[in-house]
C-alpha cells in the first residue's frame, strides 16, 4: 500500500508539471508521458501509444542517429549524464527544439535498465533567438539572400530528385515493393531496435508453389500479372509498419516489427486465405508455402533469415500450401 500511494503521488506530481515529463518502464516497455508533454507537441493528452516507438517517431530524422547513440551510451554507462538537444515533430508537422534529459532510477540484477525518468523542455525560442543573432552578425547576408533562396530552391529540387532516385533504387522494378537491398537494410535496423528496446520481431518467408508452370505455359507477361495480384493479396493482410520485399522471382519476405511468432503466423494464414480466392491461371491454382521465425536476442539478421528459410523448406516438404 505505501508503494502504491507513493506511485500515485508521483503520477499526480508529473501531471502538474508543465514541461514534458516521461517515465519509462524498460521491463514492460510502457512509457508514461504527462499532459505537458502532449501540450508541448500539440496533441491531446494521452492520445498516442505509451511506448518508446512514439518517442522515436517524433524525432527529426537528421537528429535520430545522434540521439540514439547518446541514449545507448548512457544506458550502457559509457557517459555519466543523459542530456541532449534535438528537434521533435509537432502534430501540425512543424518541428520544435527540445532539451531531453533523463536519469536511470532502477536497474535489474544483470545491470540492464529497469526504469528511467526524464523531461523534455521546450527550448525553441532560445534556439530561434540564437539563430536571429547569428543572422545579424553576418552583414553580407542581405546581399546574398536572393542568391541563397535561388540556390535553396535548386537544392530542394535536387534533393527531391535524389530521394526519388533513392526510392527507386530500393524498390523492385515489377511489383514496386521493397527489393533485396532495402530488405537487408531494414532487417538490420529492426533487429537493432528489438535488441535495444526488447520488443518482438518476426520474419515471414513466402514462396509460391509450382509457379514455374504458369510462366512456361502462359508466358512471362501473364506470370508478371499474377505476381502483381499476389502482392495485392499480401498487402491486404499487413500493417503499415510491416515491410514487404521481393526476395527472388516468386519468393517474398515480410519483416514484422513488434510481432511475436504467433501473430506473424496469423498474418501468414491470412495471406494464404487471400490467395485461395484468386482465380486459377488455366489449370494452375495459386498457393504458397510460408516459413515463420521470431528474432532471438542478440541473433544476427542472417541467422533469422536462415531459420525462416528452414521453416519454409519444412512446409514445402510437408506437402506445400501451409505455414511452417
């Protein structure tokens, strides 16, 4: 009872503080954020998920690697203090400069973090004032402002073109889903995220059964149309955070963050049902076999792929059109 009372007092105090205060229970993954945190970013109180992924999602992409490196160094006791300035995205899409500071208040027996408290403080006005003062100290800025705007516009166009080219380079030319390069990159990132925050991650490997006869009998153009239909069936069963990638000719992989093996199997079975509703291609029915594996702590991405592949081979050996 005294512990519960103290916890209620702490929550009441956090709710009164105007700054953005957070309380992370690393063992459960739950993150409490006080109303001041939501007001600072323009959200209704407690309208976002109480997980670390909410925090990750609002960090400016350019600041994200620097923030994560500092956060990781503090958790591993490589630096004495966690305090860093970066930009957070508001609800309206604009960015706000904040100062983030925190302190580990409890660790588990193995030394890992059990609980951490911290605060996000709005420093946007201070940052903007510094920027204004810096502008006034550059007497030549007014003379080159027009040229700067012109170059900025050109840079935006080049950046947009670069992003489009990068996006195309990471997509499969036929299906427009992620290609092998993007899959390997995302899988490494998700394994690292799962290790850092101790969240589940699953991988599904999918291979169409007896797809070669379709190409042989009806031509590759017909086969390509079938692959596009298959991709639509898969997408209908996935969440926005899942990544679908084409691994080979008729083989696909799906990275499923925050998913246990059981939930990943359910999505694979959903895809299996969607495929069963597609019309046959001549005498060929469309079925697929699946291999599902959940990431194990500290496992390398290639080991996860190998285990999912082995599950796929088992499904094929057991008669195909099943989830292994």
